[in-house]
C-alpha cells in the first residue's frame, strides 16, 4: 500500500532530549535516534541546538529526499501554527522560528510543528489507547501536566492552538499557586516536582538529595508502602479525577489516556483517580468515560508528530 | 437574497412555555407565538402537549408549506440526534419521540432537535454576543446551569450530543451534592434554586413564601444592597469564574456569553465572576478571554433552533 511506503521525518524536541525518526504512513517507527539536548549557554546556542538537530537527522539511514513531510512535537509555549517556539526548558530558544527554519532545510514538503503534549495525545488517538474512539483526552503527567483533546474524531486546536491545557483546569479551591500565576491548577498539585515537593513538606525523605526526591523515587517508595508516598499519589489521583470529571462533562469524552512518568505508578495512582472521578460525574452520558494508561512508549512523540503530516484532516486544522 | 426568503419553523419547548416562530435565513424572527406548557396529569397528557404544540404552529400566519425545515430546542435530557426526549420539567414526556413525530407532521423537510441550552448558545454565536468569534461558550444560568460549546466555528456535540455541560464542571472541593449525583458541580452552587436556598439558609427572607424567594427576588434584594443577597451573587460569580477558567484553558475560548435569569444581576454577578476568573487564568492565551452578557432576548431559543436548519455545516454534526 502506498501509505505504508510513505516516509515521514518525525522530530521530538524536549529540554532533556532531541529525538528524530522515520515513520511510515501507518505510524510505524522505522528508525529512531536520540541525543541529549545541548545547553551550551553561549550566545549562539540557539543555532547550535538547531545544527545538532539537523546533524541527528543526517544520521538516519533513510534518504532525506524520500521524506514526504516533516512533523515536529516541541515543548511549549509556541506561536501556532507559525511554529515560533519558546520551550520553557530550552532557554536558548526564545521565539525561535523552528517551523520556518525546517521549511528552509526541507523545501517542497509540508513542515508542521505542534506542542509535544498534543503530539502524545494525537499518537494515542491514532495508534494507541484511543484508537477507534472519537472523543478522547490524551494526558501527560510528568514535569508538567499537559494534554490534547480529540473531539468528534478531530484534534481540537482552538483559536491559538492551545486547546487541551488540562494542566490548568482548576481542581483546588484556595491553593496552591501555579507557575502560570493562577490558583488551584491541576499542574500545581499533580506535576512531578509539585507532588514530590508536597511529599517532602510532609516529611518524605528529609535531607535527601534532589535526585533522590524525583517522581520516580516517590512511585518506588509508594510501591514499598511508604505512607507519605502513598498519600501523595492519592492526592495526585484525586486532583486528576476532578479535572477529568470537568473535561468529561464539557467535552463528552469517551476515553482519557494518561502517560508520562507518574502514570507508571499504576493502580497506586489510578485507583484514587477512579474513586474521585466516580464521585464527581453524575450525568448518565459522562459515567461511561474510561480512564486508561497510555499505550505507546518513548516513541509516542514521533508517532504523533508524523500524524500531523499523514492525517492533516484529523490532526492539523490550520490553513497553512 | 434566497436565504432571506427562506422560512424555518422554529420551536422552543420548556417546562413553563411552548414557543413557536417563523425565522428567516438570516436569523430574524418574523412571527412569534407562545403558550403555557400544559401539565394535565392524565394518561394521555404526552399526546395532549404535542397536540397543543401543533395547534400553536397552526396559528402562525406563515403557510406551513413554506417551511424549509423544522428546528427545535427542547429541555434535556434527550437521546441525540434521535430526538427522543425526557425533559426534566415535562413529566408527561418520558422517551417521547419528538423528532419522529414532527417528521411525520412535516414530511419532506429536515427536522432537527437539540438541547435548549445548546440552541441558546448557537443563537448567541450566529446572531448574538458571539458573532465573529470562532471559539465560544454560551451559558444559561437559570433554574439549571447549561451551555453549548462552539470551537473553531462549529458546535461541538461530542459522542452523545452532550458536550457543553458546563453546569457539571467541578468548582467546589467537598460540597455541595448536585442533583446529578456528583459533588461540587457548578449547578449545585449557582443555579437559581440552589443559590436562593443557600441565601435562605444564611437568613435571607426568613418565613417568606417560595415565590418571594426566587432568583429574581434575590437579584432585586442585591440591588437594594441586602448583604446576604450580595454575598449569594458573589458566591455564584466565584463558582462561575472557576468553571469558566477551566473551560477556557481546555477549549481555548475567546468569548463566554452568559444569559438566563441570574445574568440580569449585571455587575453584581459579573464583577465577582471577573475577579475570580482573573485569579484563575494565568496562561497568556487564556487571559484574553472575555465574559459578556448574552445579547439576545426571549426569542434566542427560536433563533438557535432555526440555525440547526439554516447552518447545519456549523451547528448540526450528526449524519442524519
């Protein structure tokens, strides 16, 4: 089949790693390469990151002339659909014209850039836990809490390309203050750093080094039945349950797929989430919503980036 | 112009009144008739309501043969798009096949039935406060709290036609219990009956008859600076602000238009709403959201019902 033979250059850009791959028209990752994101801290470092990225693409075995398009997931915020990016965790890129630069490097084929959390949601809808559903929220619970919204089978971008910001749905009445400036956001409760910070305040691992107080350590301790670690995951699950209840009634969702580091906690997170969700949805149509772990692994970002090119009718609402 | 000459039969069905009208292709209401919804309490009363409705249509001066379609807004819940309705406030209609019965009565033209709150939101988008916007939430704050969601210029129905249920977004942590069975819904705080009930508990109009404790009386008392009435509107405004913040980040909204009896309170409601909203949205894209009073009056339901027929490409996503 022709779509199977199609080759898409997929790129996933985060503060920790750069990943590139060749993806076919069915969403299979044929090649995958990654490297650490450089953080050189020199004037020219924005260019240097871009050169590193192109260098990594050059190491792919697929002939660049074969690529029918370039799909990119990148940390936000960004101007969408223009693809001028200012990723929170890549300080050297402030208003970096990523889409335009890639269009210069790969002339004659479509180049599309979207938020990395959007790409993960799109990947889960196309090839993961949300396959065969029309109305899905894909979430990432990690250093931040992000998401993407698929309604009636299509990615919802909204006016500025920012629809799906589930991390800033309000879940608490009077605290805590979120990095965005608002009070009571989901992200201010359930992101890895905020959750480990809360656990530390409660007396979890006093005196431990920062790298021994990560979300992963918290999940490990919860598995060993550490009471504060369990309470922290329960607190995150409760906040997630409230936000998901709100999103479900507003968008008539069928499935919510959750990925990211914290989702590795499994039932220790999903059980309190589920209990809260059931308390918080009453209307018949909403009670059938299902919350499931994301099905794709570390290649999900590339799959979603490729989807922007393979299925623009579903995943790319912009006119250009 | 051809669309101006088009005639749509528009119907608005609530627990208190039935309204019918002839609406043109530009959303102008050319004729409008209303009558009290009968509540006869006999076995045949479902049929009797339907006969009353058809009788009212027969009183319109427009020749029924001129109607190019029939658009209906009706109280929920309903099966959508089938139009089998069970309006909470019309006990004689339980699983009443409204759409099928109207299709029999008006053969050869499209007949479409949607939730009455959806029709109000659609009307505000087509001809009211949301004209020229692509991303809008229309809300009704009255006996209940309902809404409809327009994203990227189109009504979002969702999987079961129930998207837009802003009244069941979670705004409170541990109380109050909502009629839907969930805890902390917006409707459980800000609907007219819940708000007047709360005010009465605080000592508002002790011993007054029920008809002297309506939302309208509460608003009137607030205008006279009654401290509990003011506090009640502030409480509703705060709950609305939280729900609107959540909807804005999730759906990247530009405008929220609020109608219904309680919105008549004006700044006494909108000022605390606005103050809370500003506390609860931090992300740049969301801070530009505007909350405005609905622009259309009592004919809004008919305008929205007609829109289901005139602009199905925007307001009717169902395949049949």
